[in-house]
C-alpha cells in the first residue's frame, strides 16, 4: 500500500508539468500602410498547441518602443479581441 501511495504522489507531482499550457506562437506577421487613407493593414497567423481561443490586442508606440498605447481610440476591425480562434 505504501508503494501505491508513493507512486500516486509522484504522478500527482508530475501531472502539473505535463498539463502546462503552451504560449501561442505568431507564425507570420505583415504590416501594409495605406498612407492615402491613413490606414494600416495588419495580417497575422497565430497558432496555439491546445487550440484555445485567443485574445488579440494591438498596441502602438510613438516613442520607439519605450511606451505603448492600446488602440482604444483608433478603429480596429477584423479578428481582434476575444475570442479569436488560432489559424
């Protein structure tokens, strides 16, 4: 019985390591400015090992990456927000 409890305790210790969620991965990203219409088209492909719904947000920087601002005051359309399916 002691061996069974020891084996169970070991399995329970390793279970969280096996059940870790992998971070989504951006497979491709392209930015196409349309200066005449003051628009920026963002196209991306993001994958997730678990195929979890994703939350996609866009931020921009006017300080060379020192600070970032959300696009709350800029209209955004397409696959953004939650939920967005990977692919």
